[in-house]
C-alpha cells in the first residue's frame, strides 16, 4: 500500500476568520438596506408632516395633548398625540393612521394619498380639540355648581330665621299639632285625676 505524497493536490482549507468576515459583510449590507428603507419611511412621514405644518401651527399653545413629531424607531412614526400616529405599511408607500384604544389598535385610515391622509389627520385634530373644550367646559360647570352649593350651606343658619313662606307654614302647622296633642294629654290627665279623686 503506497502513501500519498506530501506534495499532492491541495485540499480546501476552511478558516473561521474568513467565514466571520463573510458573515459580517453580509450583515453590513443587510443593515445598509434596512437603514435605507427606514430613511425612506422617515422621508415620507416628514413629507406628510410638512403637509400638516400649517395645521400644527394653528393648534393653541396651551393645548399640550398633541406631539406632532416624527420619532425614530422601527418603524418610524409621526406621532399626533399620545395614542395616535401615522406609520408606513409594509410596502413603504401606504400611510397608515393608527390609534391605540382600550380594545386594541384600530386603523383610522390607510391610503397612499398624502393630501387625503393630511385631511384625515386634520379632522382628527379638530375632533380632539372640540372634545377637550367640552371636557374643560364640563369641569367648569361642575366647579360652578359646587361653588353654588357651598354658599347655600353657609346660609343654613339664616334660613332658619328667615324661612320662605311654605317652610314657615309647615313649621306653624307643627306647633298647632303639638299644642293639640298637648291639650289632649292634659285633658286625659285631668279626667284621670278627677276620677281618682272621686273614688
């Protein structure tokens, strides 16, 4: 049996360093693609934000419920308020207006039309401002009612002195009934006393 010579055909030599280099290169290329896609999504959201810039500027400064910012992340989002935002769908061309609710996330609108999405967001902002104004008005009314009841409690001592006519009449009726019962009790006492003395 003959042995193979040392200078025979070269065998493939696998090195871990080469494999690591190949994997790192592939990951870098993939991450470049992801970054490009994220940048493209962000650019589309900033295009929508530019379309809404005049609407954002009209919102009263004291109204702090709105955010109006394009946030970094995967995926990037144009936040309208704490519960609603616009993001791009998987095709990177369709805008999705989403809102988080107690029953889950709902889609308000899904469209590729920038002006259509801008109109929908504008209407949403207007609805939220009206809701906030109604809530503030309701709080103000409750406060006024509570403030109206507090002075009435302070006047309760004066009300005992200066009662309205119906209350005075009912109080007089109480005195009349009490006097009538006192008279009956006195009469019965006198009858029993006279009957006892006659014995």
